[in-house]
């Protein structure tokens, strides 16, 4: 953590850059407002669809080495975790700022903060929000 978050530049402190790799909201639900064809599939008006945003961040056609996590990669901020265009999250900048402040404070207070190795992560059992049920860390 200190390697990235103990630095003086707050934009290296994740602040949304990790969301390409593992977004907290992996799927969005939408309803078609008119008949449309997506990837060769005809959908009628009123069709309920899931947009798998998590898959977009791991698209090899869009990202070099998509399964490699590195907040310093030049395209790490290019993701759909906060939506896009008309549907871009109004709270995105606040969420990024809160993340930068919290992670920076943790790194300052616990400069040796590290993930406990070999832990098995379990996630909340729903598809609308992704987050670990527990995350073990060490401060030594």
C-alpha cells in the first residue's frame, strides 16, 4: 500500500483507478426503450438487460494485459465504473476524493499496512454490488 498510497500525489492513490480492474458495481440494469439489435441479437422494446461493466474493464481488445492490476498504467482511469455520458455518476468526483482521503490517511497512520497473504476472499452474494465480506490486513 505504501508503494502507491504513501506518495505525495493523490492521483496515484487509487481514487477510482482500481475500478477498471474490479468495479464495486459490476452490472447495471437497463430496459430498452425501443427495438434494438445488440451483437446480432434483436431485442424488443421493454427488454430487460444487464450491462456487465466489469467485463468491459477486462476487454483485451481495449486494454493491454487486462488482467494485470497496476494503478499507474496509463489507461487505468479509463473504465465504466461511474457510467458514461448522460448516465455518468454525479457523485463520482466526491467518491474519488473520499477514496483518496481515506487511503492516504490509512497509509499515513499505518505505513506498514499490508494485505494478509494467502487469505481467501469471499464476496457479498449479489450481482449488483461487489465487495469482500472481510479483508484481513496487517499493520506490522
